[in-house]
C-alpha cells in the first residue's frame, strides 16, 4: 500500500492546485467580461477533450508505461498553466487564450487519469480496492472545496500567485511519481495480452470485450444515466437556493453539502463498500434519489441543509462501487481501453445535463409553476408557486427518476448478477515487491 499512498498523496496535491486555478480563472473571466456565456465556453473547453480523447487515452494507458504517462502528463499540464501565468503577469492575458490553454491542460489530464486508474489494481490488493476508490473520491471532495480556499488565496496571492502555486503542485506530483518504487509489471500491460497494435484495432478490441460481457454494458449505461441526472441537480442547485436565499445563504449551504460529500468519502474509505458492489451502488442511488426529491418540499434553507448532505453523502459510495467493479472484473491489460469507451458516455453526461437543465427549467417548469401557470392549481398547491418552485418541481422529478433508475437496475438480471456471472480479473494477492526506481 505504501507505493500507492505516495502516488495518491502527490496526485491529491495536484488536483487541489488545478481546482484552485480553475476557480480563480473562472472568477477572472467573469470579472473581465461579465458574460456567463464566456464562462460557459471556458468550462466547455475543460470538458470536451475528456469526451473526445478518452478512448485514445485508454489505448495509450494499455500500451505504454503508465508511470511515465502520468509524469509526462503532469508536465504537459504544467506548460499551459505557466503560459497563462506569464501572460497574466505581462498584462496580456485574454479570454480566448484560456480556451486553448484550458483545452491543453484538460487533454493532459485525460491521459493522466486513464493511466492512474489502470495502475491502481496493480498497486493495491483486491480486497482494498473499494477503500482505495473512496480515497479517489476524497480528491473529488477536495476539488469541490477549492472555491472556499480559492476565495481566500485570491485576496492574498492574486491570480498569478495561485497559478505559481499550481505549478508547484505539478512538480510535487511528478516528483512523488519519480521517487516511488512500483511493483514489477505494474506500470505496463503484459506482452501478449495487449490486443491488436493499431489504434482502431485496439478500440475494436474494447468494443468486442464489452460485447462479450453485457453486464458491464448495463453498468456503463446505469452510470451514464446517474451522471446525467446528477448533472441536472448540480446545475440547478444554485438557482434553487438563490430563489429564496441570499448569496451568503448559498455559500453556507454549499459548504454544508460539501461536508456531506466529504463524510461519504471518509465512510467509503474506511468501509470499502458492501461485498456486492453493484447492489450497493443501486441501493445508495435510491437513497440519494429520495433525498434529492425532498429538496422540493419547501423553499427552506433548513430543509436543504438537512437533505443536501444526505444526497451528496451517497455520491462517493455509488461512484466508488462502480469503479471497484471495473477494476476487479476487467482484465488490467484491457482496463484502459474499456474504461476509455465508458468515459465518453460518463463525461458527456455533465455538459449534456447542463445544456438541457437550464432551458428545461426556464422555458417549461418555471412558467408552469408561476401564479396562474398550468401546474399552479395542482402541483403548485403542494410545492408552492413563484420563483424557484418550477426548479423545485424539476428536483422532485430528477429525484424520482433516480429512484426508478435504482429499481430498474435491480430488476435487470445481467446487472444485478454481474458480480456472480463475471469472474474476477484480479486476485487478492498482495502486489509483488517494488522494483528499483524507474
């Protein structure tokens, strides 16, 4: 476990640094332009590379030395950050330049995350994978908390100071990888199992691999739908709260919700999830759906302070269970390619949800729940009418859809019995002794 702990610690520092940079640059874009559209375009530039390059990054992770991929990706991500720092210091930074630099950083991150995910089963015994995937969610929770720290640093270090801090975290992450001795065979796919050697051949291999394991296909579909519905909730939570509360109330409730997310990561890390990971993912999806639906009952800060942490508590457990199933059921030499295809759907869910949720709330649900709206006399009598109540109704719908998703998943035999029908691809043996530093 020690090699993993060193690698994870370095990557945690880097993730926090990147999240801080993303926050301060978003603030800078909005302050300079006052445009939500410009801000959305920068966000899209951070998302699109993950959708387009995930299959290619998966192939690369299965073909080449994963440790070297991560080191190169760390330095490749640092270069655009350094460019932005120089441009800002010279007072030459423009928003269009961030489209390019953000895309380059995101592209490097795709290759890094693919190599990292495929490396983990080689470093950690199978019985600990659930707990380790809980630690992955700690990275996510720390990134989500970046705005709190970013707001403090922005007032003391300014934008260029935060950028320099981020560059330092890249160096720390790469250094941790360089000095960590990894087990023999952990960093590269075994010869003879890597599949066809052409890029298209490797992608075709991944398709055939999944086609022969329909339970994994159902799990990918389930996770993609979960991510889509979560993206709806993530986009709508701010306008839901601001419809009845102040920005200070929003900040407080976001902090409380983040505490629930962090608690979920700690529980998943200590527990490792239930023995049947698919069942655990379905169960906590249903619990999260109920908590999400309860957001709609009243325009109350106290209500959201109770139900939001419950919903976000379930997120690390759902994601951790799904990740563990892939790491235990997919051959390590095919893990990059298989999850690369899956990530196309998983990562596309976030921008798709954002694109759908806004117009759906503005053009359909909010008008229907105004005084005199089409639903004011029916659903409005239960949830109330006026600003934000259409979003509240949409929250109820999303929550119920999550519950139905969990129920439907439990009725699908291929998904429900995935862990019984598909043999483990990894054993519970301890990893081999570390090789000399490479």
